[in-house]
């Protein structure tokens, strides 16, 4: 048997095309999901966190894989709180075919799944994206969601003003300097983190930068205008905002935090908002309050099997605020047309995600298929 391929985080970033990940996961939930076996996720409490094991087998493709994850409460300085490794196995011998450092894989597939839900549930004219969080997951959501909606403004809310400002600086600089397929974030209004603020045009670059995929230049006393290689001009403004502003002014809202309690008041949400909820995966934690869930006309999940995990849904059920019938569809039912998506422009929609092993398997398959030593 050939030696297993081993991939570092850097190797995964180099090989994975975000658009291909998005398309592959959408196709898998639509077409492959009925045939796959996904056992209940293993939860083992650790001294400093929790261990998770997520396996998936698809007999139609004869592929088998599992992800091993630790979520630490107090990681060592400079280390991530979530650490993941993926094993793509030979389905007959269970010998590893691919061993993957899977932090970026996890972040990217999570954002791709949110983008798929947004594609089918958000209003077509959605123009403002709000993201709670300033970590890895927030970054990949900024990378993926502009693939499915033409956002004009992005609001970032983090609990640390200094870190929020640094995150916006990093994102803006990355998009200007890197040759990537991501939609560029070109006009930055730093403001005061968590409290909003006026745009500071002095932070915008003055020089012209010619890149393979993006050409950006600054207009006189105005925002940067970007032209993609296809010649389509777009501008995108990113700035910090407080929780109330994010809830009240967003068309699409993503919660990408480890916060155990609600991030905003559900009464502040405006009609027509779509929410992607990602951070909570335990029954006693939640990122949104009961009001948010009560106001949501359509609540969808990745799979019904994960309903025993997220406090975002379990706590309102325990309070008697909603029933199981409020969960109207899983992702397969939505994508296959068995259940409808958004029914009107005014309804609030929610997609609750805790991560699904099918997403990991599909992304690992992409890595194997595009690796030169496969």
C-alpha cells in the first residue's frame, strides 16, 4: 500500500479552492446525503475542554474518514482553542490515505456551508453583512459569503476593541496584497471598535497595486474602487460596529464566536434578516436569545441528528417558547427542493450549524484529488 499523504496547514491552504469547496459541499448535501452514514458525534470531556470525533462513510463513493477535534477552554499562549486533524481512510483496510492538519479545512468548510445556506435563504438584495467574532471562522466567512451575495458593507463586532481594529487592518491588507480569488475589501472605516465611528480615509493606501486577480486604485477623496480580472467594478466597506448596530442594520448576520451567552437583543433584528449561527455546539451555551428564535419564521439545520446539541435551539424549547415543529428543514431537504426556503422578504430566517462530518469528508476528497502525489 502506498504511503499516506500528509498535509500541513500551509499545504491545505495552497490546495483548497474556496469556490470548489462551496460547490462540492452543496452538491454533497443535495445528492449524496441520503446514502451516507454519519454516526452521532462523540463528545468526551477533558480537563481543559472537550474532545470530538466526527466520522462519515459514503458507500456510493466508497470513501471513509474521521476528524478528531479538541476545543480547549484555556489554550497556551499563541495556540488556537480549536485544534483538528483529519484522516481520510481506505474503506477496506482503514489505513490512512491522507492525514491532514485540519484547522483551515474546518474553518473553510464551515464558512462554505454558511454561504450555501445564505445563497438559498437570504434576500437576493442583501447588501450588509454583519459578523460577530474576530477569529479564524470570521475570516473564512468574509472570504466565502461574498461568493453568494453582492455585499456593499461589512460590520465586524468583537469583544476586544484593539483586537477588532487589528482584525480589520489584517483583512484589508490581506485582500489588497494577496493574489487570491477572494472578493477584495477595499474601503476601510476603522472607527472605534464596538462603538462605531466615522470613516478614517487616511488609512487607505495611496499607491496603485496591480495584481493578477485584482487591480485597485484610490479615487481622489473617495473610496477605493476595485476591478476584477473580468472587469466588474465593486466597492466594499468594512468597519467595526456595536452589537445593536450589527443586529439592526444587517441583512445577513453570522455568529462566529465561543460566547456562551446571547450576543445581542433579538428585538433589534430588522425584518428580512438571515442568520447563520455557528459558535454554540453544547446544550448550555447559545449565541442568540429566545426572542431571536421566536421571531424566526424559518429555522433550518444541517441535519436533524444534531438537534440534541445546540443551546440556541434547545434552551427556547425547554422554556416552551418554541416546539420541534419550528425546525422546518435540514440542508438536504432545502437543497433538493423537498422543503422551501425563504417565503417572503419580511421573514427572519435562521440556519443553525454545529458542523457535519459530510462537509469534512467532501473537503478531504478535494484535497486528495488535487494532490500531485495521489
